[in-house]
C-alpha cells in the first residue's frame, strides 16, 4: 500500500482483526454484485469505500425517479442511465482507486456463469426468486461464497451460503426451487426506505468479514429483521443432503 492508501484505510488498519494484512486482502479481492438497486446501492458504496480492489456490478435496469426514495447510489441527474454505470460513478466519487466493471446485460446463462467464475465472492442484491436461484446454482458450481439479502415492506433478511463449506446449506436448501413462492415486488408492495440500507449494509459487512477472515460469518444462519419493531431474529439453517443443487457436491 502507498501512503495515500495507508491514510485512506487507516481506520480499518487500526482494527487488530483487519490490520494491514486484512486491508491488503480487500485491495486484492474481486467481488460480484448482482443488482444495483436498493440493496446493491449500500453494498456497492461500502465495498468501494472499504477498498475492495475490483467490483463487478451487474444490472440491466436503468435509473428511474421512483428508485431515488431508497437507491442511494443514484441521483436525479442520472435518471435514464444504467444502474450499473450510475453505481460505478457513485463509487468513483468516493474512491477512484477501485476498479469497477459495470455489466449492463441481464446476468443469466453463460454470462452469469462467467461472472461468478471470475469473482472471489458474490452478493445477491436482486429482487426475484428466479434470479436468486440462478445465482445460487452458479455459486455452487464454482464453489463461491454467496451473501444473500432480501427486503420488502418492513421485513428484511440476510444469509451467507458457502459452497466451499461442507456444512453450509445453499439457497435452494432453504428455499427449494420446486416450491412455488409468492413474488412480492416493491413496485406493488412498497418498501421502507432505510430497510434496504440496513440489510445492504449487513451484506457488505458479511462480505468484508469473509474476505478478511474476520469473526464468524452468517453461514448456516438466516438473520431476519422486522422493521416496525426493529427486532432481529435468527434461524439456524441445515444443509439438505438431497438438495437438487448442492446435494451431491460434498459426498
């Protein structure tokens, strides 16, 4: 690290659990964020400000006026721009040393597979089950840790699924693809603005911990927030050995 970086990241370096070694791990890391909306905004800003060296942001949507109530990476002046590109500009304004690769195509199929394979860690900041399951399958295939978040109305949840850990469930163990689930969209259900900031910030914290090897990750646990009471609860998650996605990878 040069003198400017030692100054910029000094508050991390002062933490015994991170120090220069941990900060160096962040600078060398490559993280994939899928979704640059309500959850992806705080994730991108915190990972960028923390000095994650390479951030790929995949989102094919464009910034709309209704996004600005909660998607803090975007501005009035960037309405109409791709969210991935807008988030790149937001990170650059805070930390221009970070390499940000915006991907403005839908992250699916061969493209998603390629993006996951190149990353050290993946953050799912999307808002639909089909994409979440596709991301999970790619993470299991390439044995990449996945930090998953969701938020709707006043309710949010965060979990870590680590395909490299023989004890960790995958997303499909907890939310089987075969089970029909009602899709709740913020366009019709609404979402409390600060909720996505709380959940996204928690996702960012888990990602930084995983990269640095700090503390205990949320692997095998589902952390849930009921925002009206600001009440957190936790559920232990068990791996399903017959899971259609990860059931055979640790046999």
